[in-house]
């Protein structure tokens, strides 16, 4: 049950962040924004998010979706 809960939580965090960045690419770091015209937004998002550590993903999620907790 713990593993399933953590798997669901991770999927939720990644899914919500992907949707947020997809709708608001201006929230991405500027160097990633510059790649969008050449690579396309989806490819940039995949590359950016695949490089996230667990800790960074959680921090980003908290900043955007739970700002009162930071």
C-alpha cells in the first residue's frame, strides 16, 4: 500500500506539473523556453521534467499548487 500510494502521488505531481507547464510555458526556465521553437513544447517539457530530481519535482509542485505550505 505504501508503494502504491507513493506511485500515485508521483504520477499526480508529474501530471499536474506537465499540464501547468504545457498551459504556461513561461514558467519554464528561460533556456528551456528558447528551445521551444526548434524542438516543440512537448519535447522540451519531456526533457525538462525527465531531468527533475524527486526533491525538485516536489518543490516545484509545492510552489505552484501548495504555496501556503512553503
